[in-house]
C-alpha cells in the first residue's frame, strides 16, 4: 500500500544555494574558455552558465568548436570546479536541520553531474542528508524545463514543494513544476530578474528563513 503523500518537501538547488559556488563556477568556465581562445563576458555567464546543464552551455557558447574540443573544454571545467572549494552558504546547515526537525522530505535538484554532486556532498559530510537527488543525467529535459522538480516531487511522493533557486533557469524550472519558489539573490537586480521569471519571494539570507510543513 502506498504511503500518504506528505504535505510539503524542501527542494534545494546545489550551486549557489546549497554551496556558495557562483564565483568558482564563473572562474572555471572563464578559465577553461580562455585556454581555447574564448573570452566570456558577465552576460554570457549569467544567461548560459548559471543553472544551465553543461552540455547546453557547450552548444550555446562553443558551437563552433569541434565536438572533441568541446569535450576537452568541458573536462577542463570539471577539473577546475572540482579543485575549487565551495563552502556551504551561511545558514544552510541550520535550514536543512530545520527541515529534518519538521519531518519535511529534503531533495537536491541540480544541473550538475552526479560525480561532482557526490564530491560536494562528501566534502561537506552530507551524503545521507537528502531523501532524493536529481541530477542533469536523471531527466530527459533539464532546467529550465520543469522535469527535474517534477521528478523530485514524484520520488518523494509529495504534492507540494518549496524550492530555493538562485538562477533564472532554476526559477523557471521550479515554477513550471508548481513549486512555491524562493529566489535567492544577493543583489536587487538579480532579485528583480528572478521575480520577473516567477519567483514567489526573494531572500538574501537563509539565517532567518522559517519553514512550514503545511
């Protein structure tokens, strides 16, 4: 007999939400691109890297490279990101503890690849924290499509979920899956962008966020 669906789950993005990795990601892609003769500007990074599955980024920004060179560039990004330590965002450990105390199912929904996800969770001793982990390889259509969040909700057997995202692509994905979506933004301009793409509310810290499992 199936178990009754819990009312609400908490679904977290990884890069930029669980961990403070925006600068590390930007540096890794910019450095790898430079090694192949490209210079990335801030708008390209925001539009085509944050919250976007890597294979899509490769096609958007490096379509004129031969396929094997694109893979070499991608491998270099992976090496640089793996070597760059990204701390947990301030207040995130307490937020996850709060969700556990309220018996809220906890999921990780990311455009990153499973090997890197496992690496991040091992570093931060979080390998048993999440009830479900959805990576880009687990769905046919990644963010900004709603598939990753829909799959997470289905896996957790919940009808409702609260998502936290820090990118336009991620917000679109969570909203498409009918999640109540917090946009995490440290600047007013990013906050306005996330609201314009469907975020229900903007937060700039996790330290004062109170969860409600109802």
